[in-house]
C-alpha cells in the first residue's frame, strides 16, 4: 500500500475545524484508493506562542522536513499575538526554508456557487511569488517612538527568484490555455518591476507558444472584475499576488472557496497546502466555517504527490456537494454538514 506522511498544522481560530474536515475527506478518499495517509499533528499556533514564546519550536523546520507534505489551516489570533509576529514566526519561515517559491491559487466558480459578477465562465490560475519580494522581511526602525522615527522595509527581487517564478508561470500557461499575464507596477517602481518586466520579455523568447502580456497591477485588478474570462495564468510578486488572489477569492464567491498550494517545484523539501483564508476570529468556534477551501487544498496536495485520480475524485465530490446547494451560502450549513456531504458524495 502506498503511504504518505503528512504534517498537520491546524493553527488558530477556524483552522482546526477546516483542517479536521479536510483530513476526514482525505482519509475517505485515500481509503477508496488504497492509499495510507499518516498524519502527525503539531499544535503550533498563537496559543503555542503564548505558552512558549515561539510560534514553533526551534527545530520546527527540521521536524517538518521529513514529511511528504504539510496541510495547514489558518494562523493568527491578533487579539493576543500581533499578526506580524504570528506570520513571521510560522507561515513565512516554512515557505522560505522549504523554497516553496510558487504559491498556486485557482479561481473558478464551483457549480451552485453564485459569485458577485455577471461573468461565470472564468478559470484563472494565479501564481504568487512566495519567498522574496515585498515579503523579504528586510528592514528596520530607528528612533522608535520619537518624531525622528524612520521605518524602512525593502523589497528584494533576485534574478534567480524572479526568473524561476516566471518560468513556472510560463510552464503552467503552456500546460493550460497558453496565456500568461505578468503583473508589475513598472511605471512607478522603476528598479524591481522594470527588472521583472525585462526577465518576462527574455523568457518569452523561449516560450513562443505562450501569449504573454505585461499588466500593471491596478489594470489587472480591474480586469479580474470586468473581464475575468480573458485571463488564464497570472503571475505576480508576493504582495501583488496576495492582493490579487483576494480579488480572485471574491469573484469565486468568497474566501471559503479559495484554495492554495505552496509548492517546492524541485521537490527538495515538502510543499505546504492551505486555504487562502485566515483564522477568522469572528466565526471561530461557531462551527460554521466553510471547509471547501481546505478540502480543495487537500486535493491539490494529493495531486502534487502524484495521486491525480484521487485528487480529481475529491474535486468531483466537492462539485457534487455545491451543485446541491450545500456549502454555497455563508453560515447556512455547518462545517460538519458540508464535510459529511462531501464524504457522502465520495462514497
Ligand atoms: N491559511 C493560512 C493563513 O492563515 N493565511 C492568512 C495570512 O494572513 N497569510 C499571509 C499570506 O499568505 O500573505
């Protein structure tokens, strides 16, 4: 029997609910396929920070390195731990240490889900650079609390980092409908973003079968709303990608449907799968979080592990569930009921 070891990091707020839901769907699908998924749960979260002063133990990265993949729920409990501390203490170190440089986020409407747009036939794959750019964490503050205070935060764009994410975008476009939108703001940011545009043009010569268009991020944001059906693969820097994929989540009906995969394309370390949404403290412990984004992320995990057919069966079960109107109205169906419906569809 083929077996995979999965590190589970449920995290904070609704994270544990949606992770448990996705895990039970994954277990059902694995059983049908004759696969063994062995999960090891880690309590790393804001609660862990309160108890230990760290978001994960000092050897957390080395502990995770031995797993085939990581499934993460949500991180953040801003009432007690500043978001800048929780994010830089867990999620970002994992993405960087494991060179998960491609954050893949699919945006399409599931059957039965009504988005806010008239357009319904869009299918966009956003690829967010995931290890550098605006999230590099390079900067500092001096003269804190005085009138002379200065805060500096430097975006870092390396040739290796930009080239590999653009190449990944070209490859994805080649495997899909052959269209790539490369996103910058090179009129205003005349060093890093001009650099990005130059590398886009250089790589375009290697991919004559891909139609690449460079957009400014504001124009692309508008296009995602006004004409999303004209987009195929979108590749953007870390921060731009994060913002654009919240638009992507909105047009696909909400964050409850937005899945993501933090991929290490070289497979030199585990990749990590998580819903785009955060811990949603306002609905934590109410049992009404939509688990579909995490279930979809779990399907992306199986696909990355090579279990494409099982991943496809999970997505068919999710689609059958939403087509029946289950999990399509925020707060109407409980997390457990949506999960049970997906499992019933799988069975
Ligand atoms: N699902 C993981 C999570 O909690 N994400 C919330 C978040 O703020 N992520 C930061 C980011 O991806 O930029």
